[in-house]
C-alpha cells in the first residue's frame, strides 16, 4: 500500500532585514553593552534593579531590557542610568541623536581645556578625594550672578547629599511628551516639606516643584572655587 501525503510544503519566510531594522538591532546591541558596563562599573556596585529604582524607574526596566533581544531604551532612560551611575554613554548608545538634555549653563571641569592653573586643579582633586559621587563643573552662565555665582566658578556637585535651603542644585526638568529634558542650576527653596527650585533673580522663570517626576534633583553644590579673572 502506498500512502500519498496531501499536505503542502510550507515555505517559511525569513524576516526581511531593512536598513531601519538593522539600525535598531545595532542600537539595541550598543545599549546592551552600555547598560552592562554601567552595572559593572557602578561605584556603589548596585544590581540592575537597584540602579533602576534609584533613578526613579520601574525595578524591572533594566533586567527586562537585558533579557529581551532587540529591545531599545529611550533617551530619558539612558540619561537616567548615566546620572545614577556616573557612567556616560557614547553617541552610538543614543542613536546619534543625543540624550535630549541640554547642559549649556555648566560643563564638566577640565583644567587643561579650561586653562585653569594646575594648583587650582589640585585643589579640586582634594575636594573629590573619597567622594565617588562628586563631580566638578564650571559654570558658563551669568544668570546666577545675583545669586552669588559667577561664570567661571568651579562648583563641586555631589549626589546622595541632602540639600539645604539656599544650596545651588543641579536638577533635570523633564518633558515627557517630547521625550527630552534640560538641566537647570538653581537655588533650592522650601515650602513646608516641599522642595522648590527658585527663579533666578531678574528672570521670568517660574518656581518649580520638585516632584521627582517632572522635576528631579540630581546633585547638590557643596563647594565653590573661584579664581581671579
């Protein structure tokens, strides 16, 4: 007896690889390498879930990303990881479009690039000694002059420091609809138990409520160095 099968051969189509899908795959892989590096080099040696929660993310955000091939994180999440761990991403991690953050009012301090005397640089290093979550920045804005800070001042910003009223703080103001944010430097105010970012003197800025969603404190200025101009 001969049995003849009537089933038809099924041809499986391979997924079509387009420039767009290829770019997404490369971005996902670059982000995966960055997240793994940020976790491995985190000064506090926190697991992925703790880094996520310390940045205000869901505790599964990073663990789910790492175990899901092809998944891509948005720019705000990448920037949050960078702020929490201090490990900065390269352009390929954000797809070449940056992180949606502006920091033109202050930039990371580099004594060679900024033309600062080596003795001043040595003093900055003394302030940073034993403080893995501290970073020096040089102010570029003149808007804070009436608040006592000048363009060219070197400010040591520290994470995990409880801010006091009147402190200069670094904060992120998020635009969740646009998927971006910008960095602001303002004096801290307080109304009862609520932290506020006070308007810069002589501007039409609004007082901002620190709600840890749309406005989040990132670091506190704990020391200021000023050289003679």
